C-alpha cells in the first residue's frame, strides 16, 4: 500500500472516530487541529476529496464537514485488526456475572442487560429453546427422475419431510445409501443442534454422490431449523431514543423490526463470523429496509456443556457507533457466556 493510500486511510479513521465522538461533521481544519497527521490542511482537503469520490465520506446538506458513509464505516471496521481489551471495570462486571450465575434463563437476562449497559446500545441474545427430541432415522425416497422426499423421524415419533430437486437422476439404491449414511452420522443427535455437519456428510460418500448428498444434507438442516423455536431476549431499547438525532424518523420502524423477532432471528442466523470471531452488518448490509440506518455487531456463544455453537448475541445501534468498543464488549460477553453455560 502506498504512503498516500495509508495516509488516506488514516484520514478516514480520524473522520470516523471524530464523528462518532462529537456527532458533528468533520472538516479538514478540525482534523489538522485535533490529529497529528503531519501534513498541510491542503493535503487533508485533497485526501478528503478523494475519499468522497470513492464513496467513503459524504457532505451533509447543512455542513461543510464530512461524515462517513456505510461504505466508509465498512472499510473502517474491516481495518480494525485487533479488538481492544476490556477495561478493568468491564472485566470485573463480567466476572461478577459469572460468579453469580445459577439459572440459565436468569443468566441470559443478566447478560443482555449488562451488554446494553456496556455498549449503550440495544443488546440482543438468540436464546434457543431446546427440545429433548433426537434424530432417530433419516430416509430418502425417490419420487420422480430428479425429485426425492427427505424424511426425518425424531425420537418423539414426530415425522418431518421435505421435497427436494436433484441436479441429476440418482437411482433408488444410491438414495437409500445416502439416507443410511445421514442416519448413521446424525443418530441420537439433538434435533435442536443446528447447523449440522454438512461438510462431513458430503465427505462420507463417494465423489459421484457428493452433489446429491449436499442437497439432502441441506434439506435435513432446513427441516431441523424450521422445527427449532428460538426467541430473542432484548434490553436497552431506551438507548435508541438517546440516539434519536442519528436515526430520526426511522426509529419507529426500527423498534417495530426489533419487536418482530423473526427479522432479528433471520439476520442473526445469516451472519457469519470473521477471523476475529465477530460479524458486523452495516446499513443496507442488514438486508432489511427497517434496519438500513443501523449496524449490528454479533458473536457466537456456546449453548451448553457440549460446546456447540449456533446461537448469537450482539447489539443493534445507529451506524454512528463506537465499533471498536462495541466489538470488544460483544466478543468478550460471548466468551464469558459460553464459559458460564459450559460449566453448567
């Protein structure tokens, strides 16, 4: 990366940090006064013009300063290579939570309240409602040349099924073998334990059947997912009102989306963590119109002694968010909660 590109990223970072702190559009003069960028105001103005041309910052109608765009926030977040450690007070608050945890449901409630307090955002936890049902048998029945019925039988006697379309014609014996292999791999596995090990299932059959196994495994996962009933535990919705200047008239639709838990559940399920163990969606990346003025930061936590993942906790707030501190708190809280639940 050239010196010019490096400096331009430093300017973007300064604009993001100053705007998050002050809520005021940032001008070149303010950057020179507040930051040790060691270049002239004219150079800063040129860098800001380039950042604006690249769609990373924008000028509000009412100000000569600039504010970050969703794309600017995204580049800023992607460039955070290390999540800062928690403060001593934050660590102590989480340690107290771990020391006093006794009931899982109460622990979830305490966790979400603490996360909302630490981040000054809306905190959410995906709380899987586990069932005692396990997988007894999986069968794959051919229905036509490229159609098959995937049947999942649970220990409770409940039978779920799903029709799938295959990429090519597969004979009945091969489909039967695939069903037996899936049954063997998933036998007595909790029906709540999703996602299932799709890659392991695909590797368990010969290469010629792997595309078909991928379709069947995905269908089994979809069946189990549809039968899993999760709920969202939430705290800190009042923090949105404190951000009214950032959200404006969109605050109403945001509150409605938060109340409609299916929106958040779908989003959390879709979010995949990065190398830092975090997932961040900014603005339109949330893929929901009501949440396009927000950012969501989430991390996975282990839901029990087996250490299985699949549930997430996180925060929802305006895109003008202190991403560094928020990412730190979310990741640490996920780790503490995993430890608490795994220790029973």
